[in-house]
C-alpha cells in the first residue's frame, strides 16, 4: 500500500528539491519555508520604496533637475520596473527555474542599490550643493554623474525584474494543493504576504523618508541597501527548506498553442457533459501531479461576439464588393 511505502509523505504537486528529487512534505515547504519568504519581502519592500518614494526630491534638490524632467525620469524608471518582470518570469519558467533566477537577480538588485548609495554619498558623483531657490541657476550634474546614477537605477530595475515575479510564486510553491490542510494554509500565506508588503512600504514612506529629508541621503539610502542585503541573507538561509518546480518551457509557446487550438476549434459543438472535455479521469491527474482546468461558461460571450462580428464583416464585404447596378 501507498501508506506502507511512504509515498503519501511525498508532495503530489510535482515539487522537488534543488537536485530534482521528490521532497517529503514533513521535511520541506509549509510555514517553515514561507517564514523566510515573508520576512524577505518586508525588507525588500522597505528597500524599494525607500528609493522610489523620495526619488523626485533627490533629482530636483541634489541633481538640480527641473520638476517636469525629474517626474518624467522617475515615471520612465517605474515603468521599466513593471516591464522587466515579464523577462524575469520567462527566464524562470523556461530556463533557470524560479530559485536560481531569483538568486541571480538579487545579486544584480543589490549591486544596483550599492552603486546608488555610493552615487548619493561620494561628493565627486553629484553636483556641488546649491542654495539657489531656482534650480535652473544651479550647476547641473555632469554626464558621468548622471550615467552612474541612472545606471544604478536601471541596474536595480533589471534586478527587480527577476525577483518580483518569482518570490511570491516561490512562497506559493511551499504548499501542496493536493493536500487539503496545505491548500488552506496557502490562502493564509497570501494574507501574510500582503501584510509584509504593506508593513515594509509603511516603514519606507515614514521612517526612511524622514531620515532622507532631515538626516541625510547617505543614511537614507544606506539603510535600504543594508535592508536588502539582510533580506537576501534571510532568503538564502531558508534554502534547505524550500520546494522547487522544474522549468516547464516557454509559457509563450503554450499560450500560442492554446490560441491556435481555440481558433481551429471555435466551431466545434460543445458537449453537454463537462467530463467529455478531458481524456483522463480525475484520479490520473492527481497521480501525475497535474491540475485539471475545469470548464467554465464565463467567456462564452466571446464566441457569440465573434459570430456577430463574423456575420457583420461578411455582410459588409459582400455589400461593398457587389457590382453597382
């Protein structure tokens, strides 16, 4: 029997250790692993918002840029921050896996934070102090100074592209959806996950912003950098307890296959019995550690709209292409 063999103690969702071996549920994953992930997120959000919350003020006060230019530069950087996770998620799912993508991206992230802290601390890497009310009268930052500062910012953006899409999924992978208790614990994990984000953000927008405005930018940027370093150490310390998923290939390829299959079969009659959608029984999906996606009528209106548009364009083409009598 499975219980005698001990197979029931292994996870059923396909998770493995770093060497690709099946993992025992009692040895890896669960809250023991997720505690490292949650603590990491507190420090990482503190680091990110400690930089981004007051960035416009630094550009205007210290780099002597105009308000419009500063705001535009910050929005361009934030836009990049939210675009790079697409690349990071692709690399993780198709090639390196989430853990190693996260580790490499964290090193890049920390390097960007360290260079940024140097840029706001070393006198030669920023313009001289200016007491003029109008920043247009102040000495502008040199090309080298701007290159180092923005190079650090966008290095940071590349790093977050690998950490942002993977850290939450690493946490979710610590719970087996095929085990009822762990499935319930996953919902609790995301509650704590959101709490950690809000706590780190609150600390950054209050304490760190106050330090930057009233104490100095060196300490105001040094603390987030140190916090990020601590968070990475905490995450790495939890490595022996993590469950991992094997890279499953490019998600874009699978998406393209679904779209092509939907276009080819959009006129196939829908069976009345939902069980006819699947080739295997539910037990077979459970044995293989795969999820069966249940059928839903939620997006059926898309088919109706496509039929309507098809009729419209057919009538439109036929009418305007007919010869004039």
